[in-house]
C-alpha cells in the first residue's frame, strides 16, 4: 500500500509539473505572438515610409511647357552659356529615354 501512495504522489507531482510547464509555454507563446505582431506592424510602417520616400524621389517627366518654364526661370538667373548647356542636356536625356 505505501507503494501505491508513492506512485499516486509521483503521478500528482508529474501532472502538476506538466500543468505549470504548459502554462509557462502558453505564456511564452503569447509573448512571442505579441512580439511577432509588433514586428509585422513595424515592417508595415517601414514599407509605407519607403513607398513615401520612393514617391518623393521618383523620376519626373516634364511636359514641353514645363520644360520651357524651367529653362526660362534658369535663364533669368544664370549666364546664357549654362542655359544652352542645360537645354542640350535635357534634349540628350530625352533622346536617350526614347531609345
């Protein structure tokens, strides 16, 4: 009979250990899930900021009237030689973009 009691007591201790182990594991899983959710949120915010930066720094295409306005504004403030070189540079960029 004492062996039965010892076996029963050992079983109770084992069940208690499993319960506390499972509770601890559940807590760790919940913490890991919370960290993963925060990392996903941070990644989404980083992707949004990257998209905003890409939008701000994206190449722009100028219409002919915009190009003329820009050339005129530069011509008003800089010597003519620089404007001529800028016009050639703009034309070269357009040709290479069309090729």
